[in-house]
C-alpha cells in the first residue's frame, strides 16, 4: 500500500481559512447572531471597525500636533488602528473564501461598494495622517536587453523596488480568535 503524501496548504490558504473562521465566529457572536446569507457590506464594515481595537498602526487625528508627520518625535494619545494594507489583504482573502464556500460573486458582501469606499477612505486617511501620499504602484517592465541599471547619487538603483513588504496580520487574527474563544 503506497503512502499518500499531502502538501500542506500555502501560507495564503492557511490565513484565508483562519480569516474565514474568524469572520464566522464574529457572525456567531454578533447580537443577534447573524447568518452568512443575511450578511451585508454594512456587517463587513462593522467587523473591520471591530478589528481596529487590535491594530498596531498609530493614526494621528487632524487635531494632533504630529498629524502629517511620518516620524513623530514624541508619543501622542492618537488611536492605534489596523493598517490599510492589512485590511485590504484581509478583505481580498475573505472575498475569495466567500466564493469558495458557495457564495455567488454578485452577492459577495466583501466586494460591496461600501466596503471598497471604506478601504479607500482608510487608505487616504492613514496616508494623510502620516504625511505620505498614496500612489498606486506602477507595473515594472523588465529592462531591455543591453540596458543597464542606473545608480543614483545615494547609491540606489532606479529599477529596484524596496517598497514591497509582507504585512503580518497573523498576530491580530490569533488574538481575535483567542478573545472569541475559538
């Protein structure tokens, strides 16, 4: 009898499953409890605002003296929130999970207009609070044959991309799961 080997799920698939279970737990703990079939974009927004309490990103309010400063020199009482990138990635995973669990794309609450507008507002607000304008990343084209990299005065290469980093919201999801008792 041959031994069957299964490859473990990718990090993305594992995280998507955890996120889906966390959202399901949120719906179960909702007062009154909410069936997924009755879930709307408004409920998704409620969930995202709920997650803010576990955030680690300082978002300065417009009245804060450090509003618009990317590196404030001192602490302030502004709230910690979920980073836009984490929320955006979370919604992407939940949107995919919804359809994998039999949901119809046109009924996907994670793709609702209100959710897209909320994410855009969070992105813009967080960018202004840090004093950094959000600019959509442009696709990089591979250099043509025989073309060399240009090196700036500061030693940076013009075709390198140092802006990419992976968000790690696993700690937040684990913390939420712990609080929800799952």
